[in-house]
């Protein structure tokens, strides 16, 4: 649960030996790029080659590029891409990924893959036909304009146009131009990593079963997913991961393993301590399915906290940042439940801090005005910082 690697980077700056795990492929790509030393001049030179060759391929070999995509994907993934990306964008993205994958140096290749991903997954849906990818369930635009300002799709929407039509409209942009801007911005953001004795380690791993020895870690800092997938990461990440070579079916299977999912059949539930069990019971009384989903979340977090306790040295602590969630109008009291679970495992809880979130800077979309009845706006207005201390033996 390293996310995009900010904590790993800060650990490196402070001279710590940093180890990061995440089950999400895109999170690992981004973290690896963020924590790898790169020469800005060399990266800039490579970007010029990519852009020049990709532009030439689009101009002279568009049919070959489309054939490249047909050979790259199976039918399921191909259909997904055809629905969410227009023809011209597919051709430009194909040209970019083809050039990126020619780079033999993995650190440089990963840098450009991360940049390509960033032009696809944005709040406005990037270069796809989606209206929003970063925050919620994606919706395809109803009115679509080409880069030249011509209507590609949805002309009928202009007749008796609804007031919210601007929020259903997409103006397509060139992936090559967007990639150029993103790379230039990312090059400016390249940082000088610490020359500490220990290099950063970024590994694929499930937080519920970490490949680390017991009593070996001095500090854990993480922010787990929200209950009931307030942010469904894979729902958005698959838009770029398919371009990086992941089959859609593989991503769908992987999504089931994410903490906070909603699949409860054939799931191994943990027994909850008294307070947490009462919260789950209250939600279940309102909605039995939601109760099971919440029970799944707390079961997964029980296994995560159990792993944290196992790998931490005695006298050391874990810092966990969580957000509040509501189910059927009922507060899930996530912070208190996780503290309750932690105590049942053996942790001491010195304190739970509270931080208000700026409604205009948080992850979920909030609309143009405050709506206290909105379920989305209720989901994220505070976050809690929980300290889990493993007592001395």
C-alpha cells in the first residue's frame, strides 16, 4: 500500500532504508520512476527521439500502427479500447508505446511509460473518451469534438441541450502533444535522491501477506483504501495499463484482490472484536449486503494489521492514515474500528489525530457547490492519523 511512492521518497530523503509494496501495477510503475535517479539531459534527448519517430510513424504508417494494436491485444481488450479511445488517439498512442518499448534501459523506459499513463488517467479523462478517470466510475462523453473543433459524435445533443451539457462534452487532444507536455513537466520534477547506504526497494506485494521476516521493521507509514472502494483504483488504472501490455481480463481478476472490494462470495471473513462487530451489525441491519462488504474490509484490514504487528520490531510503531466512509447514511467509524482491531492484535493506540480535508483539493469530485446530502461529498471531509505502537517485550 505504498501508493504513488511519496512516503518512500521522503524516507529516502531522511536517510532511511525504504521498502515499498503494492499490489497495483501502476502504483509500482510510478513509485519506481519517482525513486530512480535519472539524468534529465539524457531523458530529454530520448524524449526528442520518441516524439520525432512517433510523429513520423503517425504520418507515414498509420495502418501499420493499427495492425500493431490488433496483434497486441485479444478481442476483449480490443473492444474495450475501441469503446474508450477514438481512432486517431489510438494511432498516436500506438506510435508512442511502440517507440517507448524500444528503449532497452528499463529505468528510462519506465519513466516514459509513467508519462504515457499520466496523459490517460486524469481528472478530465485525459486523451480517452471518458469524462473522468481519476475519481469515480468512468462515463463516456455524450458530445465529442475532434481536435479541429468538428463534432465527432453526439450532434443530436445540441438540440434542446441540457444545462449540464458542458459536463458531458469532450474536446479531444493529441496524445503526442499531451505526452510532450507531460514529459517536459516530469523532467522538471526529477529530484536528486539521497546517496544513502541503502537503495530504495519497490516490490509487488499484498499487504495482507508480506514477504518480510518478523521483527525487522522500524517504522511503517501507509494509507489503506477506503471501505467499499470509495476510490476504485483499478477501474481507472486499467485505461492506461492495457496500453502498457496488460490484458483486460488479468486486470479484472487482480481487482478482486484489492482491499475494499465488494465481492463477498467465497471470502474468508475474520472474527471482529466487540466494537467493530457492533458497527458491522448496525450497517447490516440497514443493508445486509453493505454489512458483508464492510465485514470484508475490516477482515482484510485485520490481516494487514496482523502483518504489521508481525514485522515490526518491539517498541516501534505504524502510522496509518484513513478516511471516513458512510454506508446507507451510517458512519462506518473506520478509524475507531481499526484502532479496536489493532488493540485486539496487541497494539497500543497512543492517539488518533484528525485532519480536515479541503473540499476543492481532495480526490473525489465535489461539484460546483456544497451539497450536504451528496453521498460523494460525505465520503471525504476528514482523515484520521492512527498510531499503532508495538509494546516492548
